[in-house]
C-alpha cells in the first residue's frame, strides 16, 4: 500500500525560500515589540529541548500540512449545505508565495547565508562590560545570534546584561554585565554544544591580564 508521507512534506526548495524569508524578517522586523512578546511567551511555554521541533511544527502548519487538533471538519460540519471550498485543493498561500518569489540561487549563497547568520543583533548592555572568551566560533556554527540565545536560555541572563558579541572562526568574545560573569561562567563553562564541550572564561590580553572593557 503506497504511503502518502511524501505528499505531506514541504519541498526542499520551498523550505529554503521560506527560511530565507524568516531570516530576512528577523533582520528587519516589522514590529519588534510584538516579536519580543511572542518570543518571551514561546520560551516560557516550550521547553528548551523541544523548541526546534516546535518551530518545525509551526512551519508545517504555515505551509498547510497540519492542522490544530480538534478543528478538523467532520461529517456534521460538511452536511450544513455548504459547498466545499475549492481552495482546499490549491497549494497553500505559503507555497504560492514561495513559488512566485523563487529565483536561481547564486553560487555564493552559502557564503552570504553564513555572513547573515554571523551578524549579531544590536548590543543591549551599554555599561562597562566584562569580556568573556568562548572556545567556539563560526566554524562550529556558534554564530552571534545562537550564542546570545544560549546565554539567555542556558546562562539565565537577560538581553539587558549582554553587550557586544564578536565571533571569529574558532572562538568568540562577549561583553557582559560584570555582576553576571560568575553566573554565566558557572552555567556555560563545560556546556556541551554540538557534541563538544564549550570553554568559557575571562578573556585575556597578550600580557595575560583579563579584559574588562
């Protein structure tokens, strides 16, 4: 008996285009306050280890491949004299928009995407910060945005305690509120990220002195 799983999958090209659209919207959100409000609710309700699955489920729902439970139309609803909506057989609006906006991918698309990921959000903490060293960088896919989320979700710091974030190939530097340094180091030093243990500690200048600004 043939499986219909393939019919319930978002085409790879459509998924790539959809994710590109999300990243573009995150760089210049139309309503940053609403975005932060929803993000706070998402972090509060969805456990950290399930967030990537929750995001995937939201993408499937937006593409029309899944429905909220309890809202499917049953036989009783279908017998109210209402004509079937012909639009049900059409691709979802998401897939129509993606198809209309699809363009041939440039050869340097992966590089451009890495540069977009590497771009850090604006710093929130503006005081005299304490610079911490992180033993991973862009080659380990620890981009600034991911690093900030890690500091917030695992380290327990708020955005107001995070300053400049500078990611290099194999290491990163983050300026944080000096009052939060001990808390952050305790939470993230030795934390396992992508199968490797992350080292976090005070950044040092060439003379061995810790960097404090």
